[in-house]
């Protein structure tokens, strides 16, 4: 397993694995949103997990350029789930940003709890 920073040439492969996830990720791959999300991948702190050259997962985070990093997206393909790929993506983020507090914004709290991460709050939708 190799984890590295995202490159523009990863874009189509990442969009492919997002689309394979189905409706839960539709906001990212829907034709009307896809260009914006592709730009977000480039402008965010994004890491790619590769196995034999194949993208098997990614994380996308936002840096507040002060004290914190916010993980917005973490996705591992079904074939690679349960193999610590997501954990390795998070560890890479922690290693590269040791002086920042890292938070995950999630609707899959069970995953983060299983990894031993502490739940300290919630997220609220402002523009309904």
C-alpha cells in the first residue's frame, strides 16, 4: 500500500471510485457538481491510497491555516475495506501536520469510533 499526495492525473480515478459508491456520494459526481468537486480535490489537502497502481481510497481535508485540519471526505473502495487503508490515510495526515488538531466531519461515526477516535461534537447544516 502506498499513500501519497493527490495529483491532477488522479482526478478521473478518484471520481470513478466516488461514482461506484452510488447515491450517498451523488452530490460529488452529479454532472452539475462534478467540476466543482474536481477543483476541491486540487485545492484541498488530498491523499490517495494506491495498491499496485490502482486507487483504492482517498481522503480530502481542509486546512484552516491556523490550528486545525478538517477531514471532509474519506473513502476506501469496498474491496479494500477492513485493511486499515482509511486509518493509514488518517495517519499520513497526522504525520504531515503534527502541530495541528485534526477533526473529522462525518456521517459515519461508527467508523471513527471503531478506530478509537474521540467524538467531541457534531456538525450542523446552516443553509437549509
